[in-house]
């Protein structure tokens, strides 16, 4: 049985297409479109709310220390996945990571432009369940503010932006084919929000991490294809100009019957104040 896993650089997802890797063993990808399998390059100017989480001390300088994604929901507030801040990903307690930063306004991780801003405070959802991945949400407070026009609107309770069938876009710098081929520049992929019944069938409780519609949604292509992958955890899923999800976990990347699972923002919007 394939074991569902989180999608941090240290253990889960990227923007892919086609049947690709299992969490441990790789399968052959489909033919590339010449840019990225299942996705395309994204411009920082078109998606200024996408940020990268960085620690060169923990992950080195090859990718500017990038290990997860995040999204700007207030001038000093970034949402990301709770599991990105855990020991399993960081290799140490969060308090020992002295150089945690977000990289904003830069599509190329090692390119010029944009800003690297220190994280002043990190809050992890106390209801986060590491076993099921339910409530996979954390809030970072930045040491300095970013422009208001870089902030994205979040889906509130009762929002219809995450209804099944809705077209959405996922963003990240993660694995592009499921075998450790990490992107150096920002990518995006078009996916579709899937019904809860489809997600529950793909990830029953017997599979380890289980799909819980109260705090999760899933998206992808029923036949396999576009998806998030390792390195994309915490990155945004956007529909209709609203943030509806954060990359959380899944089984493999872009495989038929194994859609990506996201933190459902509309269910957790009361836990954070995005305006500050």
C-alpha cells in the first residue's frame, strides 16, 4: 500500500503531471511539454502573494535555502503548512532555526530582486494533528511589512470558491516530475477541486493519514496529471482570486486516483487575522 505523506522538500510534493513517483520509489513520467510536466512558469509580478520559506543554515544555499512554500495574507502575515515547521522537516526544533526567512517578489530562487524578510514570530495551529494532517496550518509574522497589493484575499467560512468542480491553480518551487528534479523558478499548474467522496475514497482511514473534509479539500485531475509534489508544502491553491487551500499531503505526485490534499482555508479562517 502506498503511504500518504506530507509535501515538504524533506518529505512530500511539486508541480507535476502524469503518473510519477511514489513517496519512495519512482515511476516513469509522461512526456514533457518542454517547460514543466503538468505546469508552466509563473511570474512573481502576476502572483506576488506566493513566497518561499528559507533557511540556508538547515538546507544550504543551492536553492537559497527553500524548503516549503507560503502565501501572503496580510502585510506581515504568511500562511504555510504546520508540518513545514516541525522537526521532521527542519531536522531540529523550530526554536533552533535562527535564519528562518520568507523570500517574496522573486520567481527565481537565486535571482535578483524581491526581498528576504526575517520571521519575527511563528504560530502553529494547536489543533494540528500530525497523524492525520488535519488542521495543517501555521502563521508566520514578518519582521517588516510587504506592500498591500501583494496580499491575497482568503476564502472565509461559507465561501463557495472551493466548491467541487472549481478550476484552481497551485504554485510552488517543488519537484517537477516526482524524482527529485526541483524547480529553481516558480511554477504553477491548473487543477480542479474534487468532490469529498472522491477524496475520501482515495484516502480512507486505513491508509494512515485520512481525508477529513472538515479541514481538508483535494484537487487534481481524476485521470492523473497536474499536481503538487515534494517541496511545495505550504504553497497556495487559488481559485477566483481567493486563497482556498495550502499544499499539505498526498500519495505520489500526479497519479490517477491519488489527488493532492490541501488545508481547507475556509474552515480555518477564524484562526488567523489576515489584515495586519
